[in-house]
């Protein structure tokens, strides 16, 4: 929904001193403990490298140096192909696994030999205004034997010093007994304007010329990983710092391999996970109802319904998002690509996240309502404690409407501005009969604050420390199993007198409910 703010990788600052590492050769690998964890949780320091960071001055132009992988995720040991264009001369590829690594933030796993630069053809514009680079030739095949499961940044560096990222997830075989972190690649692709087209606009920011579908068969715009850097990387680093057992997957994997969710302790979504398919939502709902905890660490989650299509590189490579039932050839179906809250089959997000998307642009302090919640242990927070800047730039709100869990416990209730309007942003928690608990921060800024102070958004060190402590508390609790066994939710929404109308926000009205639809 929002206009994505770009954060340069070079400004990521972690709390501890960066570790040092000599650069391994092309065949080097990291140890794999078999749990997708790269020895995290062993209480042994892991040597990392700060060389994964990129500064604005190093970012290559769209066709100067750019690339994409033919899979959004692979299992460890599975190969993938890279498609790279370079008018900047020869280049190398280095694979960095994101993690804590004593504060370094990533670890170098693999380095390619020097690869001659080759300019690929101009991308193709389809009748649906989709930009695709499926006409490019593959540049190299990368073997991933020994790569631990995790979130990866592939760093392309040309001889002229220009750089570009290609994101990739090495997904876990199973999330059983682990906390699964989902990389929101659907949302990253929806905002991706490489080639001047995204699901939001076409050339010259024209909404009328926006794409009706987008493909993973093209590079990402700007530095190549803007969504991952702002909405996933800081969360992954804090998660690995917690020492709990982790697993990794992407939005696409929730539909392609829902069986991997079986037995997961929890499933965690990053700072902005806006675009969901019908099968993915059904899989997550089933997991919750079987006892798997959920945590939505951002806002605006489960807002747009999309579906996938295949192309020459495989299934689920095209994401279809007409955003209008009249435009969508599948205009009266459960998977019609409109808001989840809209006709023809409205199924608002509050039945899963607990809340509704409220507004953009949101600004305000995260204000604690229930300091006795397990989430706030060790923070020193009291009733009314406010943490500047933690609400932004999109926010959610709890609404007393159909679908909102009856035991929804609002743990933070924050007066905010939404452009010229005044409204409320909530953070909420509920539990279900399986024992699973569901927590939603209600703010996109939360994950970004995990990386350090953000003066532009009034996020100082006290807000950073608070967000980090709450996140650590959350991960420890998620890993213990169904949250409701220790922390049953105590509903308090009626006492807040939140209105039922969505008129204070920018997310639109909620359509008449037909009940949830499952494939």
C-alpha cells in the first residue's frame, strides 16, 4: 500500500562490534547443523563479515549490472541459475547468509570466480504491462551443497566497483519444532519497479499504466534488495541472536510446499507482508488451528489477494494482481485479485492477524496499554509508556467487527496521525482453542527499528532498545510451543470503545462477509 522507502544497506548499524573473517575461496562452505541454523544456538561465536553491505555510491544502474535467480528459494544442495547483465565489465558473485554473527550481520558462504561481463537483451513488455527478463540467457549455475538454510544476499561486484544484490532463500526441508521466518517476496515483487513497471505504476509513476501482473524473472530495482533490507534483514538478525531454532521459507513456499509447516512452533512474517494467495492463507490458518503460533511483525499484512501463474522457468513465477474485479478475467471467484476485505468474496484480514489495516502515512509513538503482558518483560514499560517513532509508515487497528477474535487482547493502544487525520494504532494478541497465539505489532516501523536509531522517523535508542527486547521476548516464547498454554489471551477490546467504521483510515471499507473461503 505504501510508497516504499529505500534504506541503503550501508546504513545498517548493529549493536555489537563487527567480527572479522578472511574471505574463503570459491569452493568454501559453512558448516550445516542440519536444522537450518548454521550453528546458531550453540552459544559459540560465529565469525561474520561486514562486506555484505552496499553504499549508495556503489549501486549500479538498472542495466549496468543486475541479475535474478530462477528460483526464489532452493533447498540446500539444490542448484539454481543466475541471469546477469553487465555493461560494467567482469564481476564476481558472493553469497552472504544473513544472521547475527556477533553483530557483523552476515557471513560469507561462497565466492565465484571472475565472470566476463555480458550485456543481456532489453526486457520484454507484455500485453498485461508485465516487464520480464525471461529472454535473458543463463549466466552461471550455482551449487548450494553445504549452504545452511537461511536468508541470503548474493552480491554482484563489477570491476568498476559497481554492485547489485540478488536475494535468495535457502529454505528448510521442514519447519518442525522450529520458528519459521517467511520472506515476503510477493510484496517485494509487487513494489519492484525495475523496467519502470510495478503493480503500482508504470513509466512516470502513472497508476493508469501499472502492471496487471509481475514476474520473478527480472531483477529487483534500486540496489536489488530494498524490500528484504528494510522488512526482513533486521528481523532475521534479531531472530538468530535469540538462539532459538529457526527455519526459513518464502511467500511462494507457503503455497508450493504447505507440508513444510507441519509441526512448526511458530511462523513469523516480516515488516511488510501485504500480498497473499488463497492457498497460502489457508495453509497458515490450518497451521494456527493445529497449534502453531503466528507473529506478524509489521502492518498492512494480508491486504491484497493475488494468484500465481507459470512461465518457462517454472510454476509460480508470475504473480497476478489486477486489483480490480472488473479487470480480472477471473472476476467472480474466491481468488479474484482484489483486497481481501472486498467483494466478490470478502474475507478480511482481521480473522487471521486480529486487526485491520488502518492507514498510510502513519506517525506516532508506540504506547503500552498492558505492561503485564509477557511481551514487555524486562522493558520497564508501564501503562502509557510511549516509544517515539515506532508507529509508521503504515499501521493497523483493532476493530469490533465480524471476524475479530472475541478474546483479542490489545497490548498497545497508540494515538497517531494518519496524514491530516487522527486515529489509533493497536498491537494485539489472541489465542485459539489449539493453544496457538497470534501477535501483531500493528506497525511497519517496528522491524526497521531493530537495526538501530532512525532520526528521520524520530526513532531514538530507547525505542530501539524497547523493540529489540520485546522481539527477543517474543521469539523465546514462540519457541516454547503454543503460547496460549502459558499466556491465554484476555480480551479487552470492548473497553477501548474502538469504532466499527473504517472511516478514520485509508484501507477502505469492509465488504459484506460471506465467511472464509478455503481451496
